[in-house]
């Protein structure tokens, strides 16, 4: 009985934290994905196509003017590619752009059935980022929370965690493809 109450409590906390935001559903060939905008934040699938498949920023700003931004990118993966190897390759790319980089494992304690591999990336005098990567059929999905200011980054962790917890990928009959931005 105690386990049932604990599970119900976790579900109520998760659902309660997601209630206020707008849930965005995007369909493509072979999938439907959904994300919930945390209160006070906006998710846009068409604003920054040169950077990512979608961006999330405070609703009071634009992604270009905000001191902190989150974005998501879908990378095709081969059947034999492993999540850990993909994340390690990403770290190697980061090292090339910042010779004094620091990367650390991070447990964000995201309430989700989905596994995220999470690391902090810091480049002194430049950007700090939290990178969370998961996998779905045919793709790695990379979520990045990024800022030039450590305090802005840290204050945006709760909405970032909320977005990660809301991420849902559903396979549909057909071949999988990353989402295509659709006008609102």
C-alpha cells in the first residue's frame, strides 16, 4: 500500500508541474513527439533552424536576446551506435573549441521513465552548458541549456528539467524522421 501511495505521489508531482504549460505535439514520418512549455517559457520549432530543431527561451524575450536558452537537436543514429559513445564524441568536439574546458557528470534528478545522460560543459570566460542526451528509435536527442552567465544557467535548471520530464516520443507506422517545423 505504501508503494502505491508513493507512486501516486510521484505522478501527482510530475503532472502538477506540467499542468500550467502548453503541450506542443509535432508529427513526422514514423513518430509523434510532445513537449510541454514550462510556465513563463516558450518552445519554438522554427526560430533557430540553423542551430537546432527547436529552442526554448523565457517568454518575455527572444532566443537571440535571452541570457539563457535551451535547444534540442535530433541526430540520426545507426542501429549499433551507443548513447555513451555519442556523448563522448560530443565532449571531444567541445574540447576542440575550448582547450580549457571542464566536463562533469550531473544528476539532474529528472522525473521521467526516459534515461538521460547528463553532463555540464564549462568553458571559462565563454559559455556554461548542461547537456542531456537520450535516444529514441533512429535518433539521439540532445537537449542543451546554455548561458554566458552561471547564475542565469542555474536559475533555468527547473524549467529545463520540466521540459526534459515532458519529452515524449511515440513511434508511428512508417519510417522515422526528425521533426519538421510547422507554423503556429
